[in-house]
């Protein structure tokens, strides 16, 4: 039996041991924190102020809560020129991918960048994103007196004037360079404003190189800086405090003083910011280095991140396509509260080499950047649920119209395509407009990725300006960029404007593409062509001379018709004169365009008369006429409701006729060259069912006919004669049906008078009810395939690509006697 009091002694001993254990664990945690960091962990700018090597830092405090979900975050970016505009889009994509807050982007731009970005954001229609533009040209006088060696020029100094340029009621803003990429939510960066003391007005990350230490080479004289200095690729500005502190006077006095002993700034605004911080160190709030991981040839950024795998980029450096972890999202922090995780939150390509910079981890960072570069921007049009914000202009009406569509409708895709707002990036590549000339002509055309091979030949044939609309995905746009950069012919042309319309939906918006290219033409006249046509080498000069000769600029409504031809040969010697052209016609190597498929399309040009013509002549308009014309730039636009193939040019020429426009053809022709089939899906309504089809009906009064939901059905007529609406253009009654024949062949229906040419062997295939677009089935000799086979290749192939039965078709332009065509 234990003596009395022994249990009390044992209990006291156990309690003492427990207290010692707790104290040991706590003390061990402090010891761990004080140990030197192993190589590869983050060197945060929160560590004690400055070591002999000049490192700037601050205490690494626990992360503050993010700002309220619906707080509006303010972001300022300086952008100028074509290339910088593309960089801004990639930066914005990375911000939008992670953001959970509304954004207000303040863009300081030149005229070129504003024109590009204003169009892009207007058509992008991203919810909860507001855009404000500021004229950089008005700010240039404030910084133009500062000599600057940096490649950014004057625009690299404009961050100095943001406190006075931005609205006076704006208190805080994040300022970003265009060459940064986000790997996390920008709200986490915004939350760092809460770390500022009462005197701190600028938040910066330490410069991750030895530039400001002055030991990179002999006689290296950098601007003064505190230790290693700070990088200004990512800045947090307390604008209200800067204005109160007299920021404008402060930076001007500092710059003036330093320029007395230094010839110029080497790193633009960054040099002046660092000189001010050297003199007034209490103004700066050092930020964690992960918010500006700087990738230059001699970067020390590896001290900031342990390994590139810390990006947590789902294995490939890009956003997750499913419901997996988000790119750049760190795992839950298991360190003691004062430890900061080494995740890279913002990547800064701050070398002139950009993606070609030398860095052993650059491939992982490059994958992150390329992922956003090629990311489908349409996917970023997502709502911020729970944050009521005014919708983009026109978004409410668009949503109401979409909600009224019936997905069971056979023409649902056509109706939805009408309501699609495509993102448009005008002047995707650097472009130098030609000097103004009163009779200049711009070639206007549209194309998709499978027609890129036509561009070099077109540039060789047409030396004048061009405006081309390309229908591409985000990834294809980058392939196109590389294609142009590696082409000697294309990279040498600065007068070709490329406008990217980003793909959305299964249908090809052919007339919308034409309108984009037409709207961006800058010359008084435009040649409305197609990408498959090659003009005669002399056509550009001839058209300008003809416009001057005919005095088309004197208010006369007129147009020049360029007669079109085609060849079925891939190897073809382009004619250099009318005599050579006629010889090729007689030999069967050339044909008038689409004579074997749709002769009515160009019959009014009267090729027989053209062969002998030595003087201008007039041609009377006829149904289904679709010539290639040169018209004034302010001509009527194409009807954007047309998608896919068929009737889109016919309707446009109808409108020209309705406006009393005369069409004189040029002394040169245009030839369509062979190409591979277009890689697209079917551009028509679905095949008819085996039970019921609709019968085409001609409306005798276009004004009284019901408006078709897809396309316009009739041309405005200046005469009292009856106009038969083509059945393929859409006016069908809802009360007529008949049994369909076998689905393997079109029914034997006689088209309404005037709807199809009698000599083409073309038959009308009624659509599936209630579809308003009819199929056109052409029984071409030698094709040997029925309708189902044609549809399996896609409707665009049926009439666009006669290469199925031999060689492709093509158009060419060559010297032809001038003739005048009049509607």
C-alpha cells in the first residue's frame, strides 16, 4: 500500500511533465522558424529591413482575408500599339480566369490600342467588367522631357502620372505591366492594401536581380535605389495619399536632380520610383515576392519559389478543364503562422526576350502563359453570381431573345447564330495605313484557317492595301501569327490589315466577316472579293485609273464589275493579257466563273459581248446576279443573317440595285484557283424526315410576305413587276406538306418559277418543317453521289468545291477591255 500523499506527488509530476512537453513544442516551433531557409525557399521581402547585400523585406504576416466578394477592384494598365494590345488580352484572360470580384480596368492607350481594345471589349461582353480609356497622347508632354533608353519609350514613364490622370475620387489601384500573367485571384493582391501603414503609399516587390547594386559590368552606373531596389511591373498605389503628399512635385524634383549626373533612365519609370524610395523609404510597403516573379536572363527569382512545380498547374501549366484544382492554387498552408508559402502568384516576363528568356524553369512558366494565350475567351463570359452589376450594353436584350428560342426547332442553330456576338480583334498584326489617295482601292475578303495558303499568292497579285477578316479560334489565331511571322512575303507587307473574328457556334458567319473587313477599310473604294480569287497583277493600278477616268468620286452612284473566271487546274500559267486569256478560254483551260453550276450568277456580265468589247457598255440587272464589284467604302453592308454558303452576295447586289448603283466592270478579270475542301460541318438545316416535307411557294408580293426568321427573302424592287422570292431564301407556307420520297434521294419537285435555273439540273429539296432554308441538290455530271453523301461532307463543299470531280475551281483577274455594266 502506497504511503499517503504519494498519489498527489505523482499527479504533480505528471502535470509538470505535460507543461514541459507543451513548452518544448512551442519552443521548437520558434527554433524552426529562426533556422536559415534551405536553398530554393522563398526570400520574402518581409524579412528585416536590409542586409549588407541590400535585400528589402518585411515581416511575413498571416494572409489577410480576401476583400468582400463584390468589392470592385481597380486595375490600371498602360498600353500602346498592336503588339501591346495582344499582350493586354492575355493578361486580362489570366485575371478573368481566377477573379471572383467585379473589375474596373483603367486603360491608358494610344489611338491604335484604343481602337483595338474598345472594339474587343465591346464585342467580348464580359459580365462585371467595366472599361475606361485615357488618352496617352495627352499625357506625353508630362514625361517627354525625360530621356529614356528603355524599349518602352515614353509609355514606360506614364505610370508616374497616374495619380493625376485617373479620376480624383479613385483612392486605390493596382498598376500592371502588360507582360505579366496571373496564376491566382487578383483579389488576394488587392487584399495587401490592408497591410499598409498610415505613411505607406506604394506597394512593390523587391527587384530580383543585381541591377541596382551596380556590379553587373565595369562602369555600370544605375540610378539610386534602396538595396536591390524594387520592380514596378506590379504596383499597389494609394492614390489618395500620393495626391496629399504632393506626388507630382516629388517625382519631378527627384528626376530633375538625378538627370544632372545621369544621362537618361535605363528602366523607365522604375528608376524614378526607386530614386524616390531611396530618399523617402517610409513610402514603400514591400510585397511578398510571389506577386512579381521576374523572369529575366540573370534573375534571382528562384530564391522566391522552391521549384516550378509549386505553381500547381494541374500538371501541364494550364487551367483545369474539369472540376479539379484551379491553376496556381497552393495547397493548404501547413507552416507555422508566420511562415509564408512560396507559391508564384504573378509571373513577370520583364526581359526584352520575353518567352525566349534563359531560365531553367522557364518551360513551366511558358506553359502557364501559353495556356492563357490560346485559352478560349468565350469561356470567360461567365456571370459573377451573387454580385449584382449592370450588364454589358445589349446583354439583357440578347438574353431575352435567346430565352425565347426553341431548342426543338430544326433551325435552332440558325436562329441562335443570328444572336451570337462574336469577339472581334481588329488589326491583329501591326498595320501601317497607306497615305490617303483619292482613288485608292482596298481589297476586302474573308477566310478561315483552311485558306491561309491563299494569302501569299494574293499578296503577290495585289500590291495595294487589303482588309481581311479571319474566322479563328484563340489557338488558331496564334498559329496564324506564327504563319505570318515566318513568311517572307506576308511579313514584308504592312498595308494588309488582318482582323480576327473569334469562332463561336457551328455556322460560318460569312456576311458578318465581310462586314468586319469592310468596316476597317481606310481607302475611298473597296474591291469586294473572295479569298479564292487571284486578281491580275495589273488590276490594282487599272482600278485606280478607271475610277479616276469615270469620275466615280463626283457623287455618282456606280461600281466596277470585275469579270470572274475559273480554272480546274492546280498548275496554271496566269494570263498577262486579254489575248492570252481568250486563248485559255478557247483551249478549255479557263471558264467563265461557275458556268457549269450556276450560270445565272454571272450571266448578266455578257461574256460574249465582253470578248469583243473595246468600250464600256451597260448590262441590265437580272435575278441572282452576284458579280465581284468595286464600290465606295460607304456602300451598304452585307446582311449578317446569312450564314454558311448561298445567296449572301446575291442579296447584297440586290440592295446595290435598289439604291440605283451602276456597275461598270474593270479591264481586268479575277480567277478562282483550286483549293482543298473547306473543313466545316453542314451549313444547312437537317435533312427532311421521311414522312413530311414542305413545298416551296413563290410569293407574289414581297411586301406582304411574312418576314423570314433567318434571311431576307426578296430584293427591294424599283419596278412594279412581280419578284419571285427564291425558295432557298426562306418564304415557305406553314400549311402545305406532302409525303417525302426515299431519304436516300431528293423528291422530284418542280421549283417555283424563277427560283432555280432550268439548265443546271438543279432540284429543290424541301426542308424539314419548320425549317425555312431549303437544300439545293445539284446533279453534277461525274459526281456519282446522292444527297446523303453530299451532306456528309458538309454543305459548303457542294457548290464551293467542284474539286470532288476533278480539280478545284478558281478565279483569276487579267487585262480585259473595259466595259460598263448598268443595273
